C-alpha cells in the first residue's frame, strides 16, 4: 500500500478538524478517502467538519470497519438557522461531539470578505450571526445551547466569533457546565486574536487551535508567527489540527505533518507538538 509522504512520522495523531466531500465547496477527498489516508498514516481518528452540514451521521457511517475513531458535529451557520438550539439538540442526540459557533456566516466572515454560501447563491439572504456582546437578542438561545452541550459533555468550539464574543462566551459556557472548550484557530484572520488574549482565555480552561491551513494560506502568517503563538499559549493548552481537505492542499495527514515539521524547525519541542496533535485533541473530543 502506498503510504502518504511524511505521514509515517506522525502516527498516533488525531486530527480534530478536517473537511471532506460532499461539501458546498470542492474537497480533496470524500469521507472514505480522507479516513483511508489517515489509516495509512497511522492516525487514530478525526473530526469531520462541514460548514454547511451536520457530520455526525457521516462520521458514524465512515467509521464502521475503518479502525479509526471518527466523529462529527454541527456548525451553527445559516443552513442550521444560526444560533438554533434545535439544530444543536438534534446533532447531539445523533452523537455529534463538537458544536461550532457560526463560521462562514459569522459577522466576522462577512466583514473580512471570506467565502459564504450566500456568495454562490445570491438569492439567499446574506444573514450573519453574532452573540453577546455584539448581539444580545440571542442570549437565551445561547444559554440553551450551552446547557445542551454541557448535558452531552460535548465540545464547544468558538467558530469564527470575534475576540469580544469568545471572551463573553467561555465564562458563560463554564457557568453552564461545559468543560470541553476549544477556541477555533484564534490567530487566523477571523477572529485575529492576539497571542496574549488567547493565552489569557486558555488559562480559563479553553484550548487554542493552530491549523495547517493557517501555515499554508493565511496572509501574513508563517511558521515563526505560529510558533510564537504556541509558545505564548503553552503546549498543554494547544491543539494542532489540519483544517485541510481543500483541493489545492496536501492530504490532511500530510498537511498536519508539515505543520508539526514547520513548528519543530522553529525550535519548538517535537514531542510536545505531537502531544498537541494526539493526546490533547483526542482527550478533548472522545467521550468518557
Ligand atoms: Zn475548517
């Protein structure tokens, strides 16, 4: 069997963030192909993320017989009604392990001019979503969502919410009993959180994600900048994931291997980086 280049060096890795076909945007491989690449590379599992699809059912189907732990979740974009407790309840009842706050339909995404479903279907409303302190009208719905996530002991991920919203959300989530908290690529273009802000929020019990996608595509981003972010937040609160699956990118296991290599080349500790891509994300996602 042909092995994915570079992947042998990162066996035991769990990729918490990958995009697979079918999707509203072109992807490098479908669920089965992506999971095969991980299996060839010796990964232990992954979380399938669809900006516009609930992925728990897909994860369940593709995991069968794969030998990998594959999980799904729900992103609270327009297709799901935005900040919608019913979408969260249904996803969690079907085994979703990660609930992401709005990503492609977050107000930050529109402001940054990044892709959204309504850009390719111009007859759709260009509705964006926000939570307090940007939009207080959904405070009850956010509270209900947090209680549902706490009951399911699932992961709350901050999506593309702004730093102000993440700063409001994380303590609210803890008060509601959510213990699994993930800041979605905080140093990416959205929300463009500073390392100091991320470090402070991480000290409140959240993990901060750094992705291969940032290394490969984020304007003004390079390995040195990501390494400084990791160093300031501290290895125990960092999750390294690929956020890959785009057709122009290497395969997801290869992309994540490249991120680890690039950070190690900046002088970071390779075994600590490997823990950020294996034990830490796996512990965050896998149910007790
Ligand atoms: Zn993503």
